[in-house]
C-alpha cells in the first residue's frame, strides 16, 4: 500500500512516517508540507491513500482535496487535523474525502488508513456524532421518485451508518459483488459520485418517505 503524507509540521510527518513504515505492507512513498505539494505528489505517485493535514500555508488540505478529487474521483484522501471544526467537517464530507480524524486520535490512524484503503469511509466517533446535525437540511425525500427500491433503501441506510460492503453483504445475506452492483445502481439513480456522498445525501434529506 503506497502512502503520501502531507503536513506542515515536519515532526508530525516524520512521526507518522516512522509509525507507518514499520508495517511491511505500507510504503510511505513521499511527504509534503502544503496543499500544492499534495496535488503534485498525488499526480506523481498515485498513492493508495493520501494522509493530509487541513490547515497549511499556500494551499490548505481542503483546497487540495477539491483539486485532486476533481481529476481523480476515486482518490482515497484521509484528512488529519487537530481541529474539530464544524465547517471543516461539512466541507470534507461534501468534497468526498474518505475520512476525517483528529490527530489526538493517533491510535486509530493506522486502522483508519487500512479501512479507507479497503473502501470504507472513516470518521472519528466525536465527528460521527456531529454529522447528522451539521448536514441535515430538510426532512423527507421521496426515494420512490428515483426508483430506489426497498433493498436499495436499506443499503443506503447502512452506508450512512458506516457499514462497509463486506459488512452490508453479511448483514443482508448477499455477496459483496451483489452489494457493489446495488451501490452502482444507487449512485446512478441519485446521480452521486461515491458512498461518502450517499451518506451525505441520506443525512441531508432525513427519513425515507414511502
């Protein structure tokens, strides 16, 4: 697994590089200090996961995420910050970042990287508890109008609650391939880009109307 780390604090970068480097399946291929470098390094190395700070000079992590995801919608970006900022969380979600963790939550950084690499979205417990209140704008969306069937509704709900494709498959007694097919259909019907946007859509529109 190739990792790029971008943080304007060199001590943080070196610490993360050391911690991650002891794992045989992880290779830190490059490090940077601001968003501009993040964009350049991503294009050069095409990492499996980009681990990036938010507050940085020249270009912050959210701006860099926007540029990278515009050209590479499938990019796995895990944002790491010291700030539990509501605006940052909302922007990160809407951009399509695959995760948002507090630096203080250091014990979960490695598991989060592995989870993001496997296709999950990862937000720390403190952040998850804030998401519904932050992005819910109105209740009630008629999913039937978009031809979303009952099974797809259940999958949308599970995605919004952080379940991976494998976990959804086990819970619904389906194969992972079938779950992926359902997810593709959901993305197409709702005109969304990825599972993170599915979660945002769910919270933003409240309960599902029959």
